C-alpha cells in the first residue's frame, strides 16, 4: 500500500530542471525533516537571472554536483553568490561503465532487447558501492557550520535520486515514502525529455526508432523499481541499511543520531 506524502507547496526555480525541497517528510519515529535545507535538482546551467536570485534567497551553502567532468564542461553550473560548488562525481571517470566503447555496446544490446528498465536497475545497483561520494556527502551534513544544500546531476533523477534516498533513509524516513518522493520526478517528465534530445547515438536512430522510443521512455521515467534496486542491493551486500551506514560508509550510530537531532524536528499537534 502506498503511503501518502505530505502535500507541499511546489517550488519552482526559473531555469532549473526537476527542482524540489526534500524537507517536510515524517520519519518513522514521528519527527519531520526540516524544510529549506535539503534541495534536489537536475541541470542548473540554464538558470535565469530570476532563478539565480531565487537561489540566493534560499541562502544556499553548498552545491554538490554528482555529474562527470564531461557533463560539467558541456553545461557548467552558474556561480551562485556565497555558495561553494563541490564536484562529487558519483561514477568515477575511470569506471568501465563510462568507457565509450563498452557503453555503446551495452546500450545497443539493451535497446535491441528493449531493456531500458534493466539498464536503470543496474545503474542504481552500481551506485551502492560508490561509497566515497556518499560518505563525503554525509560528512558534509555533519559539519557544524552546514547550511542549505543542493544535490544535483543532469536529470535530478538517478544519481540525485540515490543521494536523496540516502539522506532521507539516514534521517529515518521510510522506504515507502522515499519511493513516493522519487516518483515525483515524473511530474517533470517533459523537462527531462527535453534534455535528452540529441543524446541518442545517430547510428541507432534509423535502425531502431520504435525500440529507442520504448527504451528511452523507460530510461527517462522515475520508476520505483529503480530505487528499490538500490535498497535491494544494499540488503544483498550488507544485510541492512544500518549495516551499510556503519560498515560501508563508516557512519556510526552516534553520527547518525547527530544527523537526526540536527535535521529533524518534532511537529506540534
């Protein structure tokens, strides 16, 4: 059974893709994630002057960019006053998944088999073991001087989806609510389709148009099975999320408690 999410006022930042506040969700112990501290987004390179002013008013402290060097060079983040930009590539440049030849062969095979969903499932599983970036992200939040933060990639869906899931689960939000939050990306589906135009290799266009259409839709959509794959892989490798935090990321019970005390509030009835 799906659990209803807290209805929140939609936050639109002019020029940003798939931007929203991760706050306002209730944890399993009845507390609530503070609002206006954790923001998630896709591409920020098209921010307008008004959008930049909106972010300035949010007092952004850090922008954690999960993209590769190539993505950043093509669409660099704008300079936001008083905000530090931190490059935290989720998939290192030397990983085989980013090797152009292997990537193309893998992509073509999945397209032929209409397995766009499987590609996204595999990606989310892979991200479990990118432990350095997730450890650094949580340590950043432990900083006593921390403030409002944006985590983002290109679509704000997969790498950002995993980063958001990690933060919310660490704070005690249920997986059911995290899955619902992930699916909110589908409200920005037209934005996501617009940034993928021209990204399909030309040699595939004519030969497999229909299959590409089906596969592309599966890859753009935010399907709960993608984040479920992330949690399933954690359970497979570590037995539980708690063990993943401690053994995989080096986040002790005391550190997790500090994060919860810092970023959760008790709602008055």
